[in-house]
C-alpha cells in the first residue's frame, strides 16, 4: 500500500537510534529512545492558501529531517512503521 499525504503533511520513515554510546557501551532496547531523525518518503501537495493557491513544501523525497519528540502520528504500513507530520512539525533539514 502506498500513502499519498494531503495538504502540508509529510510521511517520514524514522532512522534507527544509535545502539552504542560514544564510550562504546551497548544499549539494550529498553534504554533506547525513539529517534527524532527520519527520511522523507512522501509529500503532500502543500498547504492551501486563502487565495486558492498551494504553498509548496520546502522538502523533497529522500531528505533527512529532524522532528519534535511528540509530533505527528505513528502508523504501520505493510509492516513498516512510519510517522505522518505536518510541515510545521519538521524542525530542520539535515544537509
């Protein structure tokens, strides 16, 4: 199944968190936090303005982004967990 987000929504696949610390300590699954970093896999057409025009989203499929810890909605598609966010939930693009 493919997702086509609406308006200014973005589908992001989360990138797995590091499994070891800088000192080389291996973290168990229970100690790991969910990553706040992901890769854009689908984009909506953009927010609809009062004039009827669309404001394009400033990202492209494949971009890596940072997003808020509690932003968006987690869903599962074909056994893969993705997050749907609004453009305003994206904090930064990783360049």
